């Protein structure tokens, strides 16, 4: 069973397929704020803003796990860690996942 690392992304490989496409889609989902996708206002999620506390990390961890496991069949989140940008008070999730089917 292979472990993969995903995080928010700002680039898309339109030729991606298979697991690479799924990982890219998960990264894109983590990059999208809920309410900003024109045709699907429920797409994305709402990470805490201006909050770097442990409570924010716990809340984000639960939301990331739910978001990914509900949207990507066979994906299991193994670990969620965070990169902190103190200047902008932003947390960026770094997620380790595995797939049940591969």
C-alpha cells in the first residue's frame, strides 16, 4: 500500500489520470474556499482564518479528514500536519493518504 502526500495546489495537469488525477483533485479541493466555485457553491471548505492555535488545527484536521474521505472513495487519511505562515496567519494542511484499492 502506497502513501501519498497532498496539500493545497495552484496548478493543474490537465493530462493527469488514475491516482495522480485523484490526488490532484484532492489538492484542488483543499485549495478552494467554499462559495467561490461558480457552478457549485458547496465545493471546497472553510478553513479558519487568522487562527494558528491548536484548537484551529484540531478543527481543521477533522474537516480535512471528513472532506477528503467523503469526496474520494477508497481514500483514507493517515495523517494531517500543518505548515504555518505566521505573516498571513494561515495554516496549510499537509495530508498523508492511502487508497484502499491500490
